[in-house]
C-alpha cells in the first residue's frame, strides 16, 4: 500500500509509493476557495462508434427511417439553387398543364377525328384519374412510342423512324407499373424535363449570371411548344442528355460526355451532330494539340456509333429499306437541302392554295427567324463557339425536313426546343414581355394538341 498523499503549496496532491519509488501529482476537481461549477447541459448526441461518449451526454441511435432519409435528401436538393428554382418552375408548369387537360378531358375526343390509324393499335381509354391526367396527352407521336414499347419494331409500318432509347425505357417501366405504359411515358418525360431545367440553369450561370439563368429557365418553360417537354415525347429526354453532355464537357468529364452523346444519338436521329460541337470543345481544352487526344476523345468520336448500330438493326435485321418512303407516306415530309426548305416555305406564303395552314406556318416562320437572328447575335457577342456550332448544325438538320401537304416546315416549332443556347441568350438579352406572350401562345397550342389538332 502506498504512503498517504502530501499536499503541496499549490494545493496539489502528491502521491508516492515507497516500495516502487513511483510518484505522481494530481490536481483537485475544484479549489477549496471556489464552489464547484455545475456541468453545462448538453444536447443529445448520436451514438459514436469507436470512441466513448462524454459523461453527461444523452446517447441516442441515429434515425435510419425513410422519412428521415427523404427529409435529408429534400433539404440537400433545396440547398442547390439550380434544383430549387427548376423544381418550382416545373411544378408550376406541370400543375397548370394538368389543370388544363383535366378541364378539357370531358370535351376532347378520345379517338382521333382524322382516323383510328393515329392510335397505332394503342387503347386510348384511361380510367379513373388517368382519364383527366393522362388521357388528354395521349396524342400523335406518343402513340407511336407506346406502340413500340408494347409491340416492338416492325418493318414497313413506319415505327423504325423512331430511335429506340425512349420507347425502350417506357417499355421497361411500363411493365414494372403493370402495363401502365402511358403513365410510364409521362413519368420519364417529366423527370427528364426537371433535368433539362436544372442543367440549363447551371450552364447559364457558367456563361452569364444567376439572373440570366433564372430568366433562361422561364423562357424555356414558357416557349409556345414547351408542353411537349412534359408530354409523352422524346423532346425532354433528348434535351436533358444534350444539356448534361455540354455541362460535363465544361467540367472536363469526357468519359461521361461520350456516354451521354451516344445516348442522345440513340434518342433522336439528329443526335449524331452532337459529336461535332463537343469535339470542338474537347480540342479547345487540349489547346488544339492532337497528340494529347486520349481514350476519352476516341470514345467521344465513336459516340454516334450508337445510331449506326440502330441503323444496322433496321436495315440488316428487320430489312426495312423504305425509310424515306415512310417519311413521305406517313408524315408527309421529304428530305431536301436546308436552303430549299427555307425558301420554298417562304414563297409558299404567297400561294393561296396553301393558306389553310397559315397560322401553323406563320408561327414556324416567326420562330425560325428569331432563332436564326439569335444565332447571329451569339456570333457577334463572341460567345463560346461550340454552342454556336451546335445551334447552326441543329437548324440545318431541321430544315432538311420539308412538308408536302401545306406544312412548310413540319414540326419546326417543336424541334427548336432543343436549341438551348438561344434560351440561354434570351435569358441575358430577351425582353420579359415575351414570357407572358409565350405562355399565352403555349396555352392555345396545348388546347389544339388536346383536341387532336396539329400543334407540332
């Protein structure tokens, strides 16, 4: 047993063991002249694995419930200004479209007045809430995608004009949802629409500023044909892939860019042009030094091969050799040179026999002129060239489609949605009154669409 402790002049206790010679000094918990302080109340803390908890702490287990996980995810998403603003615009747009469709559903024809062939062997009837929320949007090309999702491709019926990524996704999700293919199409398109707004915001912030980014998102959502982004069409999926590809190209994540570019070509035929502006941006980042091209650059160059694989399937396996004939017989369009389509449409305004589609052609012409003018302004402002290349090439591809039955530029007002640099520039220089004007025109065009009239 050790000797009794000795009190030093400083009030410390000195312990010494005479047997071993070991000694140590200990300070008292509190001095004799001061009252002991009360420990501060501490908030409960989660159990710490690998270390002891402090005395006085209340130990609680972490909350692993799905409610806590969802709350944490929501808080994290809302802390991102791009996601927060995109979701607010999306929810507003989506609810307004649902309200419009629900109000018109009892009045709109379920079967197309122009013939049952437009249903493409797909049942147009939706039951319960689907009658009001889904049925009004099951129109035109949506039935093609549903047909492919349910029955696959067939030679000679025109289905091969639609690349496979979107109907493949709809088919897989539709089977998970117990054959609810229209619901699957709307879910995929609307989720992709959210990504469109998020990446448009982020790219606009990178090139301009936050205010321009918010306005660019508004210009996109209020464009006259923006309701197609929330419908069973490929517009939102294709545009989401394109925007993500440009965003990650700016981030120099080229492996991911190559994959996104390949998926874009697998979604829309014009996706093959994406490799040119992205390739320009890639070489620009390398300082135009060809010796620095790596495997990611080679993969990017091969990304249009996804469209090539699909064409091999169409021509080699299905043996569908009438691709051009389908365009003229089913969609009443033909391939021409871009300048031929532009000027023949321009002269068509002076042809009295083609005046029955004047409203459609006038909107197409006005939007086409605006987009061409915005490309010129982009060039004059010396903004990034890669975005201008993408815009010009996309316009050229769209102008190769010439209508043959009164429509000068078939679906031009819808295709222009994918030229996102124009919306970015509009966010910087566009007048705000166009947002209200575009919303009004969109409402009219959406009504035409719901009533099985041509809207794009």
